[in-house]
């Protein structure tokens, strides 16, 4: 487990000019001062634009955030005021009371290709002041068809790239990184204190271990699979339905134990993956592409357009679960073709 990439925050009322000047004096530091603009936004939103309500803006007011990876120093309003402004236009699709619940709803995301888009969308919706991220992999150029990152990020750990992006959206969140991935020893720690886990990884054994631990801790597991122009949504409500079987019973208990005991060949593992997804749910083009993995394709084919929709659906599901609305265990498929009527 690694906790890094964290910004340095000087919070209003807790620092002096000398401490701030040390950050300003860093060689080639880039300073962005948005405090005055944000203060005007805040006054406008709160309908307090009359002169008597405006106090003189002082550079010692507000917070200063230093991002070491970009040598950037940002002058901004406080955490509370930032949260108020950033969620203002969520209202009243999400009420203030609901927003508070979402903010305090700890989420874990395993697998940071598709998962990186889910984590980002969660944050934009005002979710998860505490979030756990797991992925051992480094970004490759072929990932850039579905991961929001830069060419210059190639070779960097996916968890590092995502953490920096999230902190640049909200420097006040708490991110716990599992940059070496998940294993038998750390999966319990990964899920400790979590309210929902999004599982979007390829390792079948690890998929099972996450679910077994989630069963024990009564944590719902949500898996979103992008398949061509459709999104498959699998929900296992171990919090409300502890009797729910792993993968909603698509793989029998004996096979699960054999997989964990490493008694299953690599070829048979792939068969189980297809069984979980369901060959009837895989379009011909995608099925043909799967045969090219390791030949002309570096991995499973996916489209950013589908991944983006999957992220929206993931956050919708998380919101319903966080607010206690009905989300049963089971499978749903969102197919783009069903939206376009060809009558």
C-alpha cells in the first residue's frame, strides 16, 4: 500500500506569511490565484452581492495548495466553500442532505483503466471524500483509447496518474493507493471501511477474492463490463443479501474453489470469463477480436464511448445505494442499439 502524490495544503487561519513565502520562493513555481474570482462566485451564488456584505480580499485569506508533481501553487477558497460551489449545480437533482451522504460514502475502485473514469465521475458528482484505488499496472499507449491521460504519462503508474488528477479536482480528498495491486494479504485492508467496491479487473482469482472478502464484510460489489457498444452491469448486494452467490451463481462453488487452488489451466480460466459474461452477450465483432489478443491486439477491445457511459451508470448505481434506494443483485445490460429505433 502506498499513500503519495498528496498536495501540501496551507489552510486559512493556520499559516503565516513566512510559511507561505517558502512555497512561493520555490524555483520556477507556477502560481495560480483564483481566490478573488471564487469569492465573487460564492457571493453571487449566496445572493450576497451588496457592498455591505463584501469584505476586502486579503492574500492571507483562503487556502494555498501546492502540487509537488507540477510545482504549482494555487490560491483558493476554503474546503467548505469549494465543496459548496462545486456541487451547487447538482442541486436539486442531488439535495444538500443527499450530497452530504455521498461525500461521506467511502468507495473502493479496483482496476484503473475503466475504473479511472468511474473514480473521476464519482468525484465530479460530489462523492467520496475517502477513496481507495488499486492497480499495479503502468500506463501504456494502447490504454489511451479509454483512459483520460496524456502521452507524457505513458510509463507512469495508473494509480499515480489518477491520484494526481483527482487531487487537482479536489485537493481535500483522502486517497489510499494500492499501487502494487491486490493480493490475498492486502484485500481485507483494501475493503476495510468501504461502503461499495467497483471491481473492473481481469484477474479471475482476484475477482473471487474481492467478492469473498466483500461477503464477509457485507459490502456490495458492482462490476461494469464494456462490450462493444453495450455495458453489462453486475450487482452483488452482499450488504443486504448475504446469501447471494459469487458472480450471482454464474460459476459453481466447486469451480471457484478450483480456481483459488490454482487447479484450473489458463485456457479454462478464459472459458470461465466467457461463461461469466455469457457468449450470447458478446457481439460477433468483439468475439472475433478476442481471438486476436496476443497477436494483433494487446488486450481486450474496448471503446471510450462505452466506457464513458459505463462511468455514468456506475455513479448512478452508487448514488442509489448510498441513499438507500432499491438496487437488487443481478445483471442488467445497457445496449446502445436499443436506444436508436430502426422501425
